[in-house]
C-alpha cells in the first residue's frame, strides 16, 4: 500500500506541483486546481475509515504522501487536512468538506488565536486546536494578518470569537495534536531534504571554480556527505515518527524523531546555502523554496530542544529514578 501511495503521490505532484506553481501559490494563494486533483485521488481522506468515505490507510502507509508533500513543496495543506480529519474522527467528529487547514490555537478571553496557519487566507475552514478542545471556524470570518515567518505556505495569524465556531469537540483520549503535527513536519522535512540534496549535488557537479567543478574539491565533498547523512537521518526519522498501525502517531518516539529531523534541517540548510553561495538565495533558483520551509518546519510543533527536553523528562519519569541516577544507569 505504501508503495502504491508513493507512486501515485509522486506522479501527481511531479506534474502539478512544479516550482512555477509553488511560486504562484505563495503570491496568489493555494493551488485549488491541485487540491481538486488530489481530492479525486482520495488523499485528503486516506486516513479515514471506508465507512467515512476514506481508504482506511494506517499512518505508516500514508507517510509516503506526507514525504512527497515536502519533496515537492506542495502548495496545498494536504498533510494538515489528512491528519485533521483523522484527529476529528477519533473524537467522533466530522470536519466540513472543502479546503481546510489546521494549526495550534490558544484561548484569550472570549477569542481563540491560531498562529502560523498554513494557507489560512485561502482555505474554506480552519481547525484550531488547544490542549482541551478543537474548534472549527470559517476562514473568511477571521481577523487575520500575515505571519512574520519564513517563505513557505503563505502562513497567517488568525483570530475568532469562540461563539463563531461551527464545530467544537474534545480530543479523544490518548490523542495529541502536537504529536500529529510533529509527525507531519518530520515527514515533510524528510521530503524537502531529498530535494535540497539533489539540488546541491547537481549544482556542485556543474559549477566550476579554478577550472574544476565544485564537486572535485574535498571540502565540498565532505560537506555534501554530511548533507546526505542528514537527508537519510530525516527519512529514517519520518519512518519512526509515522510508525503507527492506526491513523495517528503514538508515543514519544514521534517526538524523538522530530528532534532528529529538526536538527538535520538546520544543518542541511546551512550546508546547502554554503555550497550554492549567492545562487541559493536568488528568486529564480529553487533552493530557497525548500530551505525556507525547512527552517519554518524545524520550529513548528516543537523544535529539537523542546522534544529533547520533553522526551528526556518522560523517560526519567517512567523510570522512576532521580535524573542523575537515571543518567548513570543509562551510560
């Protein structure tokens, strides 16, 4: 099943998520034509049971679609909607049709605020998730402002009155939207790093300095080797983050995987831009389409420092020992 989904997603995105269309979406809003095409393939409901119009796919099989979303910088919130529908379904709630997205939220008096909402101004609905409840709003009713983040998914900050929610539900026991988001971002990072590695190798193999291609210099070879290691580590992390026989991730291994992917993303961006030099940040060159997203995704749903601290605390607590005793026993 995973191979079939990977082939289908790759074929669709290679043809319809070209760099030109990604750039157009950043300027004008998400690519609705691409959304309609993926909907015909059933990707957005793949994690739902067949009784709900889905395919009943487990997260470990659907990870290939999430990786492909990162590999092609797909200009639609497909991963967000796939996991949002699964998250709502676990709580016996049904999200609206149309184009949606999801983001963490927080309650402020009688309002809810969601930050860095992917494609927030272009979608039909938004699911904002707090630790206690999830709220669904019509996107057009929000007070919104552009999010001051890096280039990527036309993110914005959005505010609604709680009374404007069209659907409210409590998350199912054992589900955690931060974990779901971490699994998504880990898979997307893995895909984007594959694209960055390919671009960097291609550039180094063609660009010449002192009558030699950059790839012939030992220092460049060493840097690209580190970049390749990070790309592989992120892909392994994606497999760990999404290793679940149900539609949502389970356990702290997802957080540990996100920490690995976030660390790899930061290092890989630095290496790829160092190899490319000024070319890497030019508007017409594709590298910045991926590195901008990588640096955003690295921080979203928990950076490496957040997850290292959280996973470490949970391990110590589960072990039932004082921190120093746990460290000594583990070395």
